[in-house]
């Protein structure tokens, strides 16, 4: 009889541990705080799904590359893009382009963070964008067979993203949708 009780107790303990395990929040990725002159945005990255893109972003953060760059392309109802130009709309020199990881299963939904690139799939460098709408046409394979790689999501500061998306824009130095008053990225810091 005591053997049966012991087995029942053991099974019960395993079941309790299983319930605890499935109710615990998933381990989060790295968190980064993007400090702007409009407020702070905190993003979480997905190194398990986009390791090349996350490492690339982290390398630029470590090099303090983003400090003083701007959100240079803002389209309300679509996205806000930054990480490549200074306040005078001069493009900064970047590291080598990276492989496009858009086939990672992540979707360009509202408040996700993705790599900006040219029409060449493996051309992303420092520029990233935050989706301010669900942009499924950017998902892999997309209209060009490559899609745009999502590597993170906004977890705090959605109101700041929304405020940036609504600023007035104009054409400057041949670039459309540039905020009339610069939206500056003061710095980006890794939080964990």
C-alpha cells in the first residue's frame, strides 16, 4: 500500500511541477532602451529566431553607432525607420551587410522591429524600422520573394512610437517622409 501512495505522490509532484513550468513566462530575449527626444522605447529581441540580425543590432549598439542618428523615414499607418542618418541627413558609414533572416516565421505585425534593406535581400546594415500597423505584405516571402526580417518587438513606449508616426514630414535632400523636426535617437542601451 505504501508503494502505491509513494507512486501517487511522485506522479502528483511531477504534475505540479509541469503546471508550474507551463504557467511560467517564457524567458525573454535581450531588452534595449531606445532613448529619443520624443521619449523612450524599449524593445525585446528574438536571438533564437533571428540570431544574425540581433547580433548585428547589438554590435551597432556596442559601437554607439546609433547615438545621434534620427528616425529619417516616418509614414503614419506604415512604419518609422531609423538608424542610418544624422540630423543633417548625411548617411553614416556602416559595417558589412548581413544575411536576410525573414524566413524565421516572425511576422511584421504592429510594434514589431525589422531590418530595413534595399531591393537586394541580403543588404541590411544598421537601419531598422518599427511597424506601426500590421504589414503582412512585408512578411516572408513578400512581394519580392525575400521579405523583411523581424528581429524584435516593442514592449514599452508604444505611445512614443505612435507619437513619432504622427509627426509632420517633408522631402529633405532627396528623401521623402523625413520629419520636419528631427526625431533624434540619443542612444540605445542594452538593459539585460
